[in-house]
């Protein structure tokens, strides 16, 4: 009688707790889904400027291979992109967050990076007399700024300050699409009715359509080592991918880690289901 009573009470308690457990699980699932939706609503949407004049023409969406979750950077493209930066962009734009050592194994060999670093001079530490001398660059040094300071940069560019390109892909709405469209979006002449200030150049993708930087990419401007035709669109694509790497040098490793996490969690989930059954 005692055992039967205990069994009946256990069954009753289990039956009573079953709806509660189901309700609790459903609430937790709904909360998780709601949290994801709320996060996407706040951070997953593309942010735009207040007015079209402040934002410019929306860039075309291009199918960048390196942005796909199962693709990595193409190192030959990165090497070409660095060549475009060095021969075309580096005369005005800095890349102050990228050290020479970061290029090793990505775009260049150790010896190639050392040679490029040694072509530049850097300040030494003050000596006993407080004097600062110059020394050849090392791999630990960062790619130098083309100007001594912001004032010198403005003076050389009619008052405009060329932005640093280290994080330019992450710092602009549209990322790769915007920078590529900007570089290739210069028309032969401004359309009729366009109001452009003196010394400015028309580009529909730049906020306000008036940009201080003139068109810089022309067919055949650089001579690629691998024989790739240096069209303006090819050079723009290469330098954009290089700048994306400069802003996210850890992207490939992050994708690899993500794949490992997916595999491990899938195995653990399968084991947990098997153990539960």
C-alpha cells in the first residue's frame, strides 16, 4: 500500500510539473528569439544619413567573395591591392595602424617586407644629449604617414585632410561597396545643374557629391607583377580587398574558429540528444 501510494504521488507530481516545464521552456525560447530580433533591430540594420545630400548615392551591392562565411582572402589579390595603395594612394593617405610585420605571410615574404621597411626612415630614441637621429625601418615599425602632421596634409591638399585608410572600410556606410563605387564613380564631366565648389570634383557617391580627391585610377596606371590587366575597376577591387584586410586582418581566423565551434557544438548537441533518449 505504501509503495502504491508513493508511486501514485510521484506520477501526480510528474504530471503536474510537466505543463510547468513546457511553459518554462516555451517562455525561454520566446525570450531568446525576442532578444535576437531586438538585437538585429538595433544593430543589424544598415544606418543611413539624415538626408540624401549627407549620404550620397547608394552604392551597388557587389558579390565580394571574401565576405562569404566559407571564403577567405585571396592573397594574390591582397598583394596587388597593396601595390595599388603603395604606388597610388600612399602619396596622400596613411595606413598608420598596419605594421610592416603584418604583411609577412599575407602579401609578402619576410625579406620583401624588410626591404620595404628599410626604404623608410624612423626617429630613434633621444640620445644622452637629447638629439633624435634617423634609422632604417624595421618590421616592427608601422607604415609611415606621407605627411608630418595634419596641418601639412591640409596644406598640400587645398585644406582637405586625407583620411587614414586603416579602418576606412569599417568606418564608411556600405564598406567595400561604397569605397569601390567611390573610386570608380567619377564621370568624365559633372552633369548639368550640378553645383560643385571651386577645387572640388563631382562624385555622386560622396556625401554632397563634391569631393576634394580627384580621380586617381586610370587603366594601366600600375604594372602588376602577375600580369593581371590593370584596369581601373581591377585596381579598385584589389585595393578595396586589401583595405578590408587592413581593417579586419583577423577575419580568416575568425571564420575558421566559427567553423570549429559549429562542428564541436553540433557533435555535443547530437550526444546530448542521444543521452537524453
